[in-house]
C-alpha cells in the first residue's frame, strides 16, 4: 500500500476508530509478527495499525481491531 493510500485509508477510518489507545507496529523482517499483534491486543490497545510489506493472515477477531 502506498503512503498516499495508507493516509487516505486512515483519514476515512478515523471516525470508526474506537476510543482508546491505538498501537502502530512496523514489521521490518516478518519475525514474530502474529505474536506481537496478539501481545498488543492483550495489553488493551483498541486497534493496531500494522505496516508491513507482506501482511500476515489474521483471524477474524483480530481483523476487526487491526488496520493492515
């Protein structure tokens, strides 16, 4: 996703973001991405924004709380 497309998606998605903390995860090497996403959700972040060249496959409950 280009930076422009990402910015546009964030701008359109902001009204739908739930209240609370939003985590941003920058995936550099694809190592332990799913574990880190699960960890951030368990910590209580309302949503997680993942920036990755190759997004992992996510389970449905995670998809509702993440912007990939």
